[in-house]
C-alpha cells in the first residue's frame, strides 16, 4: 500500500535548497520536475523576488547549467533551472526509492515536501539514505491515502479543504462561475493569489490520494 510522507528540511542541507537560498525570495514553490537526458529540470515559482539578482545568484552554483524565466507576472515569476539532480541527496533519494514528489515549497531557511512512496519499505530506505548523507529530515506526517479512518480528507490539509469546500459551495466551478477567487479570498482573509495556489494544491493532493492511488 502506498504511503505519503510530509517532511521538512533545512535549506542549507540539500543542493537545490542551497541554490535557491536567496534572501529576496520569500517563498519558492516547486511546480514540477522534468527529466531531460541525464539531468532534471525543475520549474518553480518565485514570489516577491528581484529577478536579476536572483538569476545572478543561482548561476554562481557549479551544478547549474542555466536558468531562465518561463512566465512573469506582477507578483511572481516561473523559472526553469537546468541542473544536475544527481548532486542533490534529497532528490537522488526520492528517485532511488521510487518516490513521487507531490508538492515542495520553501523559504530561504526551510523547505517542506510531500512525497508518495510505494510502501513503508521504500520510505524507510529514503529516510535511511538521507540520514547516511547527513541530511536532517524532520517527519511531520505519514499516512495512507486510501485509509479513510486515518486520513478522512484524502491528503488535504485543513486550509486546502476549507478553500476547496468554499469554492464548490460558492459556485466557483459552476458554468458560469458563481464567484471569483477574490470573493473566496475575502472570506478566507488571504490574498487572491494564495487562494489560486491553495486550490491548485488541493486538487493535486486529492487526485493523488484517490485517482492515481486507485490506478
């Protein structure tokens, strides 16, 4: 049975965390990892960051071949990083033990990951790998996505469930829409952008814990 683990790691403890450890970037969200030949290209969002200084800082790292902007908005930018993931103990461990990265979000000091493994044996192998490599992994939560009595909300955090339920009840997914993300943001007391990201992560978690697991 598959198992999902949420854990935290100091940014200074793994390669990508050190690469992206820019003081000007308050929040970094990993969008996805794209395998290209023998390297791995991550796409990630940077919030409230100085674009030029961030790119200059990232390029200083020896494992980075290139970094470029994919999309740019008023408050955030989507970057792609051509980078050798084999030098990173966290991502090497996830790959070695057949893990599936679901979400990853970080600050200059700390990153939080959500990863699904096929079973507890693979999860144990991953944590042992990190320990052997000197990476301090702080486990926050471990659960089986198909066990309703253990995780009744299918992997959703309380804020994600609150936002998703409110969006459905308010008609956000109706045609035509009964509300906007700004309406939801006003009720939750958060920003419009935060609502959009929370809903996206909620749908990703819900899908991973139900449809993908069932397959």
